[in-house]
């Protein structure tokens, strides 16, 4: 089926199998491999992207479902002037180690900070519950998100 | 605290420098295995046994072969001739050890649910998965062996070629008479039994493989999400029967390992064999379900530990007896995992008599192997839980029983009763500081108040003091343990003509930040900017010699090789500089990247000048080769022994059984630190991983050997919501094992935290007469413990 999705500001049209997951469309069709896949039950959040500005797990969406939508992946976050403040905060707070969960975690954090004002540590912890990290123990991720939210 | 023996004082080393790895990882620029663009690649999907134990009958692939995109289907029998040998086990711990044949694709019988029985090759990953659905296998289910004691009884023997489920018995009893006498004369004799549930390592990146052949010249490039490209090259070539020099192994960015990528796996061999058969690239990416069912699991032990002590609670002997679950087959180092703890069941206590025995058995469950800590978490858990039991028996506080038994600082280097030499230690300050951080006395008072008030939410305090042996390992020691390889590491340091630096390391990072730490070390030694140091790794064509990353070995072994290679380069540069300055090498000083003549500060040449001179080679001293490059292979003389004390404070709701973390303090000592930010990061992650064993994670198998927690919806890897901020501090007691005075820190958090939390849970419930709670201490487990103890509430 034909789909047309605006990804990181560029409209992309493609003929995809109806069952094609958004995560696979981004990775295999568009070559945007920054969006990682870590599970098959929508549990880990490694594949989190923004759909029309809100975080969504791209392994749980069919490409057909985002026909006409605007999708932002980790590749679309940094601008010409460098890293996005959330990426910069993750760097400065040592909020990543192996980096596999990082793109999804950053996208989820961007959405969280955008959605809620006056976040505290507890709010960040609950807000990121759908994104798993095996390396950091989350302490520095919470620190980074709070730093970027200020 | 003490900062002696630090060769880097005042430099970049020791400061929290941000990681050079981050920008690529933060922007999606890094390439993990599944990100590789390999045009025309065929994909495989493994057909896996749904039964834990079953004879494999007829396999009907006709429907699969009729599926769009499916190219071929292979059974175990079809591929039997492709293997020069079975999947390797490199650690035959005894000469008599039973090691069943383990083929990449099972032939005749499947021995765990998840064992591959056929492979589908297709033009896309979707088509391969479709094809696998269409393969019909005629199974004859057999009775599954899932319990360790049942396995040891040989009621059902899993492997006909072994004739028993007992793989090995491994004793370490240096002086049996001393142990017997100690128990005979003990004022206190504590006997405890503990169970370590199976754990799924669950790095966020599942495994993946891509085999890229060059059919006409016989080359093969194997990409794998592995911790061990170097070991994999040797073992892969042997298992496939191909010339080792024709195999290049590359680990791209690796999304965590935690030990489960320290292996040689069926899929690596299958992809290479099928790449040969099809004359093109064959690849595979693991699903999360496969990561649960078919990647190695960790822990899985039953332990009995006995302590003998005098009337004051001073330990006189420790005796540990283990039953360790190997799973269905012996993976790469599985038999040796319990042995890595065998020397540590007396913990950091001064004990004169010691006995350890381990029996390894087969079950119809996924194979086990090294998982973060590998043997040392199990040992630390046993001794630290038992020390709390001893404290109760003696009638003293848990901190007091530990203080009475710590190896005294003046006894280092300490000859341990298990035959090791502990390099350095100073234990009491870590306990004192950890108590301060959690306000131990205040919390004890609060606990008493809650109890007096009849609160149903109890407070529990748990201490865990640990020492671990890491920095694997002296090759001669490994030989004594029957390990099939050495424990050295290799490094090359190359100063380029423009005075930029290339470092080649045999260590293989997968999240630890080697590029940053290695750059800091070399930068301080050479007086260059860390950003001018490039660290090359994880590709056997670029870094041909290495023993890779596991066992908290990278810094103390690989980092030492690096330090020595850099010193060697400086020595060569000194010779050239002396020639340039017309001075003798003894008269030269090297500081801040400049050679100068002592006493003649105007006579100097910067390293850049020496590097360019070494490159042009126009005027080198006689007998000196052009270029500045040196390689060192370092084989450590001993392990290193990091230590520390962690304290957990938990709340246990007696009505719901829920356990909540309230406070957590960790005071660790890994000797001199290269990058304190990275040390803290390793501790944070490690601590949470150990807490997860205590409270949440459990690979639950039913009586038929079916994994009931095969997804991340069922297997509870903690999220940020369950975790709390940890309070970290450290002491510095340099190791004497290596010139940088460093020790490993990658596994310490995981080793320490599990018993701290469980001691806290049991401490909270002690008024009920409860002395043990099974891990994980889920609400159901806690409630059942309370009910079994006669409590209602």
C-alpha cells in the first residue's frame, strides 16, 4: 500500500506491505537506523519516536497508521548548531553507556518535558517507565532530564 | 583518602571527563549489528523446539519452501557435515568432566525449549519468519528435567553420550582436617541454604550476526554483537574448520553484554556455514523472545554454606557446597563460572580453614554461563547472608560481626585460605562511611519505633561487605584451573607523523567507555590532548591480538598493556630526542609532551618534533627503526581485589508483601580511578542489576521446562520508576598488581547489592521469625513467607 509520511521534515512516500511496522519502515526503507528495536512486546521503548510531537513506540505502530503524520526520529533532533538540549544533557550527565536505549530514551524524555511543566525526579521516573535501560541504573538519566527541563 | 602509588597525580586521569563515545550514540550515528547495510543479504530464522526435551522426528519443510521469499530450509542433519566440531566449551574444569555433543542445529533430540532444530533462509527477515512458521516438526516429547536435585539423581538422564546428568564435581579443600576440627570446636555453627534463581542477562540490544563471505578467495567477515571478537575468531574457525587467517571478526557498536555476549553461539556458526553454502551474506537478528529462551542465562545455583565461629563470633571455618545448573549443554565458560566464586565464600573475612565443593549438573533448560559477576555474586550472597545469621546467633549487630572478622589491614597482601593472595585492602572505613551515608543509627531507631507502634510497614537494614577477584587473569592460574586460554591483553600505541596518536587495544568495549578512558591514560603519559588519541578496537583485522572484555579485566589488564606500550614508545622517543639534543638519554626529562635536558631548560624538543623526525627517518641514531610505535602484551601476575560495603534500607509492607527501596549507600574501593564519572556509572548500573535479582527478576520455568517469563513484559527488568538515587562514595587503596594501581569496577555493584537488599528484607521481617526469603522477594513471596511463619496481618 502507498503511504506518505513526513519524517524529520521531509515527506517520504513508499509502497509498503500493510503489516510493515513503523520501526522497520524507518530503519529498512529510509535507512534511519538510529531508532533501535529492543523487544517484541512494546516493553522496552528503544524504538520511541515522536509522532506529531508526542512519543510513540514505533514497533507498535503500523506504517499505515502514520500515513500523513509527522514523525521525528533521533536523526532529526540535533540541529545545525549542535546537539538538542536533551542530547547535550545526556552527554553532560553521563546518562548513557552502551547507548542502545539512548535514542528512544531521549525521544521519550523530549516528549515528557514538552508535555509536563515543573517535573521533579519522581515525575521523570514515572514518566520514563516505558523505556528500559540496562546500563545506567537510571540515576544519571533522571539527572539529565531534570537538567534539560530547566 | 590515601592517594599513594598514583602515577597520574595532577593530570587528566582522575577527573570526570565526558565521553567521546557519546555524540555518535546520541544522534543515531553509531552502527549496531542490525544497522549494517548489507545489500542482497539473506536472512535466517531458526525453528526452535517448543519442548524442553523431545526426540526430533520427521521435519516437513514443504509449506515453508512454498512461502514467498523462502530460499531454503535446513535441518540439523542437513548441516551436520558443515561442522568440524561441536560448539566449544573452553573450560573443562576437570579431566573427567562430561560434555555432551552440542551442535549448532540439534540432531536427533532437542534438549531445551529454544534449541534450534531447523533453519529457514529467505530474502527478507519477514519472509524468514513466515517460513519458520511453516516448518512442521514431528516431536516425541520426553520427560523434562528442571530441578537441580532431580537432575543430580539421574532419574531421567538427558544426554545418552554422558550417561549421567552430573557434568563434574570440583572440590577446593586445602586442609580437610583443619575444617573438621574447626566445626568440631565451634561455639557457633551456622548452616544456611540459599537459592539463586535463573536470570536473563537482557542487554537492551539483542544479539545479531552477519556473515559476509568472499567465496573466491575464501575470506569470511563475521559481524557479531559480541564481547569477544578475538576469542570468536579462534573458536569460530576451529568449529567451522576454516583457516583462522581467513576469518575476520568485527564487533560493531555493541548494545550491552553483561556476559551473555561472552560466548560462541549457534547462530554465528549457522550464518557462516550458510554464507558458504549460498555464496553470499547471511544475517540474523535475535528477537527478544529468543534472547530469553536461547541466549545463556545466569546464576542458577543451590548453595549450602556453613560457618564455624568462636563464642565472640570470630570465624574459624567456612564450608560451601554448591549445586550448579549448567542447563542443557556446556556453553563457552559455563563450568568455570562457579569456580570464579570458589575462592571467595569466606568473603573479606580472615578465616583460617576453608572448604568448597561444586557439582555441576545438566537440566532441560537454557544453557547457563557468565552473567555480570559470574560466580562472585553467588559467593558474596552466601557469605553475606550467612554473616547476618551468625550475628543473630552471636547476638550482635550485623556491622559488629563484620568488624570483628574483616581481614586486618596490616595482613595485606593477604594469603587467603583458598590459596589466593589479596593484593590490598582496608575494609572497615567502607563500612563506617556507608553507615554514615544511610544514618544507620537513626534508621535503627526508626525501625524500633515502627515496631513499637505496631506499624505494618516495617523498615529493614541490610549490609553487604564484599571483596571480589577480577582482572582475569594470570595465565598460569588459568592453566591450574584447566581454562583453555590465557588471561593476557595486548595494546599498541602509535604516534603518527603529525603527533596524533592511534591506540590499538585487544579489549572490546560494549558500553564501558574504553575510548574515553584509554585516551585519558595515554594523554597524560604523552602530554597530548585526549581528543588527539584515537582508540581502535573490536576488529580482528585492526586489532589482531586480544582476549576481549569480561571479568572486570579491561582496565587492570588491557589498560596496563596500554600503559606499558605507551612507556615503551616514550623510551624510543627518548632515544631519538637524545640524539636530536646531543645529550644522553639519562639526562633527559619528559614532561608535558616535551623532552628537555636536565639543568638546561632551553635545550628541548617537543614530542611532535620527535614524531616527525621518527617519520622522516632522516637522522635517526644508528640501529633505531623509523616511526614511533610499540606493542605490549601484558600477562598479570595476580588478580585484583576491589572491595567495599553497601547498605540497603527497605520498607516491607506486611499486608501486601511489597518491598520498596528507601535508601541505598555504596562505598567502593577500586584503587586509583581513571575516570570517576565512568566508575560511578558502572556502579549505578551494576547495583541496580543486583537489586533486580533480589526484588524483581526471575526466569520462571514450569515443570515441563517452559519459560514463563520470556518477554520483557513478564521478565521484570527494572524501569526508572522502581529505582532510587543511590549515595556513592569511595576510598582509594591502590592495587600492587599493576603499575597504575587500578582494580576493576564493572561487576562490583552487582556483586554487592543483592545480599544488601535481601539482608534488609529479612531484617525487616525478623520479628516474624523469618530467616530467609526466596529471591526475588516479590509481594507474593514475601506474603507467603509471612504466612508460613504464622503471621497474619
